[in-house]
């Protein structure tokens, strides 16, 4: 081979190598184009789900970001989003905010109003003006309403939001810092509910003291308020104690250290308790009378005889925990005859805690914390629960049980905790809602029970008396919700839904930073609201027993007129412009399982198998 042929051969080899490289590159590019999406979806399944769009409205719901250990807050708020009574309550409060604003402007001699600029979020302007001008604080209601409004919107593709504004509001109200370290979902829920209740009670007090036309403002029932009663019976004398009412908003159940237990059995067994060495007043008097009959009254002076006669007169109506007036109490405590004293007489009693006014939403907290003297651990007892729960409600009259009612509840959401006592993760199961078609935009659907945020009424300084009379007439028609008049927050909700497609992502708040530990605040209990607030309500503070007794008497006297939130929603007039055709959800997968931003669909059986991790159950009262 000469030099020319060698050069040609080298060029041929070089060209062949280039062609092979080009061919390999082309094949790699083509294979990447064809197989790339499949490989990416296999390596990153969440990215595939995030980009997937569903034809069903009930496949996805909005998740919540978790930048640290905020799963305790995320699961607690997600559980509240599936409670129709809470939605009814918030909508009623927001409507009352608009009504009270109009009335205060009409009653004020000064018609000048504070001019506010446009705010980014609904409800902020009205909340700010009511707070700045009249001291009415609804910051917690507005913050929670925003979150629930977002979580209740139907979506066709995954999206997420943040609890930054809600957590910041709680910190601002209580002057505390919420830590990002491991926290308890029950403590967070308790703090959230009590903050709502405090704002609600202050608003009721404001109405009774400052508003002359309180019949034009209608307040809903606080959905978490209920009452328990302690029924005590002495096993020696068979007398009972005066019933003491205790308001509650969360039903605590201590789980036994056994393998498994049924929820209804747990509730029934926890209501009864045997107490030894109880100081029974009736048993003491029985022994004093028996001793006097045996030895006679000859050795008694006139003062002691008079006291014994007075004790004999009041004895038939005494309860075992009554307090005697001072002369009689001193005589009984110092009584001694023949060197025999009956002041230390003890009896055995049965204490039973019963429901006397069941709340619209029954939150059951299953306490799994066990202390062995050195450290805490988690009780892994399996608690078997069902979709429906039946509880007994006793009718109390004159401190005695005169009847028993059967109350039925339906499970709406569940919070579960997996892991140990010190390290774990909270998740939430939510029941899917039904969806209603928007009449103005038939292609749009909204949740059948959704929160609608309030807004500052336009031309609020120029309302006529006819407008006020119209408000008064509408509120008297239904003292819980006014579905006949389309309020401004309903109009605003429709407008916002018409301008936003179902797949549009929400505006996300910044991720919260690490907070410090928060302090525990005392509970401020109050009774459920009696519809018409009068101006002659005393401004003096009442004890919890006085509040409970007053509210219970009102509740029992009007029990035949009591409506549940289900009845309220069902009683909406047919011409309500907010709703239209109802879209029923698929019965095969009626539950969402939400772990922060991860949302999946599940059957009821999957939820009922969470016996080892179930931590909080949210039941809605329904008709039996």
C-alpha cells in the first residue's frame, strides 16, 4: 500500500468513526425521547402524579406544606375541613359580622367611615374595621375560614397551600410561639377551638351590652359545645348527689392497657367509676339519728334539740353532697355522744359521667400516653370503631335523670398517629363531600358545604331603614342561617370561583420558620347560644356552673325545636342561587388520606383498620 492509499484508508476510518458516533447519538436521542418520560415517572412517581389531571372532582384535594414537623397542625386543620356543622357556623358568623357592621353604622350618630384600600384577602377589611372601631375581634375566625375555604374547593390536579397565616394568627392572639418540634395534635386542636370559642363569647357579650337591636343579628350555635353531668349515687343509703354540669368541647377517653377494645364499650365503661371513702352527708345524719333514738334526747339542751329537729325537717330533701347552713354544719361536724363520733363516716359511691347535651360535632380524643414512673410510652391498644356511633344522652330535671335519649353520630374525619410517643407522624382521613353545580357557570362545581368569606358591605353608610327591616325579617325567619338573602360574601365567593378554573393553583404563603414552644392557656368554657340576645343580660362574670345551668335549661326547654346542621342544610330554599345540581361522589373510594402534601383515595375498610394508630375521631350528629 502506497502513501496515497494509506491516507485514504485513514480518512475512511475517521469518517466511519464519526458516522458511528452520529448514529449512536441519534439512537440515544430517539430512545430518550421515547423512553424518557417512562423512566422519569418510574424514578419520580410523585412528579407524575403532580402533573396528572383528573376528570373527577373528588380524586384530589388541597394538601398542606410541611417544612418541619408541622404534621400535627396539618392533620388537625384537614380534619376540620370535612365538618359541615363547622362550615354552617363559620358562614353564620361571617353573615353576623356583615349585619352587625350595618347596624352599628345606622345606630352611630357619626356617619363617617374609615376608608380602606383594597385588601388581597377576603374578610380582612371587615375584620379590621370591626376590631379597630368597636373592639370586635374575629382574627381566628377569618384565618380559619380562609384555610377551610381553600381546602374545600374542588380541584382536578394536585395543589398545596400553607398554614403560615393561621399559625401566625394564633401566635399573635396568644403572644406565644408555636414550635416546629414534635407537638400534639390534640393540644393544637384544643387551642384552636378554645380561641374560636373565646371570640364567639366576646361577640355575644358585645351584642348584649352595646347593640340596641339585637333581634336583627342572628348567631349560630357553636358546634363543639356540649355538657356532661356527674351523677353520684351512694351505695349505702341509695341517695344521689346534686348534678353538676360540666361544659366540654372535646371528649377525652383514656385507653386501657389491653390488647383491644370497642369504642362504644370504652365510652360506656369510662362513664362509671367506684369511689371509696366518700364523705356522705346523708349517711352521717342517718347514724346521728339512729344514735339519738337509741339513747334518747333527755340529755340534750334546748339548742341541740332545736338543731336536731331542724335536721329532721330538711333530711328528706337532702342530697349526699349538699351544704348545710352554718349552725347545722357546725353541729354535725362536732357531734359526739358517748365518746362516739360520726364525723369520719365514709361510704362507697358510684360516680357516673353522662352526656346531657350532645354537641353537633363530637370530637373524641383517645389518650395513648402511658407513664410508668420514669418515662412516657405509647399505648398500642387496638381501638375498634365504626362509621356510626350511638351514645346515650340523659334528660336531667331537678338534679334527677327523668329519661334517656339515643343520639346517633356519623364519622366525618379521623386523625391517626404512627410511630412512638416521642417520634411519629400525624395523618388525616377526610370524608369526601358532595359537589353542587354553580348555576351561573354550569361547568363549575363547588362543595355542598363550603365556607364563604365575608367582605366589607358597599355603601355601608347609606343604608335605609327598609334595608335594616329586611335584615331583621330575614334573620327572624331562621335564627341559625339565612339562606333566603344572598349575602355579599356569597356573591364574592361566586365571583372568585367564576374567575378561577379548577386547576389554577392557589397563592401560596411563605413556608413558616421554626417556632419556639408555646404555652398552655386556660380553657374558657361557655354554653351554646340561645337565639335572641337581650339587653338586660348582666355584665357580671358567671361561674362555669351558672353558665352551664342556664344554657342547659334553655336547651332542654327548646329541645323539640332543635335542628342539626344536616337539617339546616337540607332546609335551604330551592331558589338558592348558590347551589344547583348535586354531584354524588363515587361510593367505592369515599375517603381521602392526607399526609401533608400527599393525597390518596381509600375505602372505608382501610380507615377502619387503623385501630392501632387512631388518635382523634370527628363525629357529626345526625338524626337517629
